């Protein structure tokens, strides 16, 4: 069998090998129906069951309380940036955002096109190397919601705990850290996540939505951009991304078989600590970008003395079978994305390579 790369891509990202093998086995014929899952009608009993099973699995694994709907939508988290203010920001209200970096910035930019938008807190003054202190958070009487980006994929800062917003709905973009650790979903009015980092392949976006948010959706929103369209249709209003939902189902089964979300967190902490130790014990040869208490479990960002050395590191890492260690083009540097499907062995190999590279270049 071909040797698989050590995949540290930020998204689309690593999928569990067991999941890929099972998908391969079922690719041509799904559960004895004489067709691939990609060929069947989304109105068929088989797909409706898959849709229901996937919702149920997510509810079980993520401990989603009653009173929430799970949706499988298209357009990525980027479409959610516009849909959220379109559906929930009404005239006379203000949408509040916590500005933690590149992805929060994109969400803020879209909201400003729709209505009154304000920054509730920001870590921009610290180059987004931390999550702002939200303990004294003051939201106005006319707050529509507070939006946070749970984990900044590009910068590498992650919320340690989530703010208590009282009666103001809390909305969280968890695209790059959903299911990496247990979360009290009841704190949130809505959670959304593009699947292509921790849930499956690209093509489907998961939305977990508290049903009371849908009570008075503005009338003038196009049909496909209304959450109530998709809740009424149980994510089947139009043709869903069938294969992506199927893959999410397999990934959720894999998480369950491997001990659930608490086991994922334990494993993630063990494997990422190998790489953070390689950074911290390098005597400054590698420098972590984010302040230690806000370091992400999913996206490890670091720098070296100069860009030439970083380029050399990336080039040599690729020769040793590592993929995806170059930082995002907007910020440069280096990044290792260590999503649930990235193995302990891959992180161990990276830590070892980092030590060897330092020995030869330090």
C-alpha cells in the first residue's frame, strides 16, 4: 500500500483512514441497494434514514439538548456570515462581534453589509495572539446577538471558556474546533461549522440552531437563505450534498467508536503537547505565535528567526512526507493543523522532525 502523507492541512484536512476505507468499500454499492449513495434520490427512504441518523449521532456525541435543530446546509461557513445577520439582525438592533482574527473579521465584514454592527471586544492590539477578556462584557439593550469565532484557524487562538451572554443569543463559528472537546451547547443559541476540518469533506456546513430563534424571521429574505426554510424541510428543501453528509456520518461513527468527544479531547491534548513542547523547549529556535493559555488544540502556529529558514523548514518537511505546514498566506509563518483525525504518530513524527531540523540548523 502507498505510504500516506503526514497530513497537517488546515482544510480540507485529514480524514480518519478507517473512514476512507469504509467509504471505499461502499462507494459503488451502498448497503445492498445496487447503487452508490451518490446516485440515489434525496427523497428516498435510504437517504432520509441517513439524514436522520446523522442528526441523531451528532445530537448524542455533542450532547445537544432538546429544542435545537441540526441542519446540513451548503455554501460553507462563509455563507453563514451573511445568513446570520439576514435572519437575526432586525431594524433598531445591533449585532455584536468578538474580533479574534481573520475569520472573525470576515464575519464582521458581512454583517456590516446587512445592518448595525459593533465590536464587543477585540484582541487586534495584541496581533490576535490571545482571546479578549469578556468577563466585563457589556452588550446594549438592543443587542441582536453576540458572535464569536471559537477557534481562529489562521492565527491559532482558541476560546478556553465561552462567555455568559444572559438573554442575548450567543452564536459560535466552530468550523475548526467542533467536536475537539466537549461543549455546553445550551450556552449557545446557534453553532455552525464548515465540515472540512473536523467533521468530514467540504461541501456541507452543519448548523445547530435553537428553535425559538426562528419565531419571527424577516419576510424579505430569499428562500434559500432562510433558516426556517431548512428547518421545515429537515435539510431536504433542495438537493443536499448527499455524499458529504454520508461522510460526516462515517466520521461521527468513528468518533463514537473511539470513545466520544471526551476521548477526542484527551487524545488531542496529548498529541498537540508533543508539538508545543518541541516549540517551548527549543530555546527560541521556534517561537509560538499565540500566548500559551489561548493556544489552539487544532491549529498550532509558530515562527522561526527569519522567512528563509521557514521556507527551508517547509521544503525539507515536504521531502520527509509532511504536508500543509506552511502558514496561511495572509500571516506567513508555520502552522500544523492537528484535527481529530490527525494521529498521535503524525504529531510524534513532526516533533521529532522539528528537533532534528533544529539540530542541523540551530
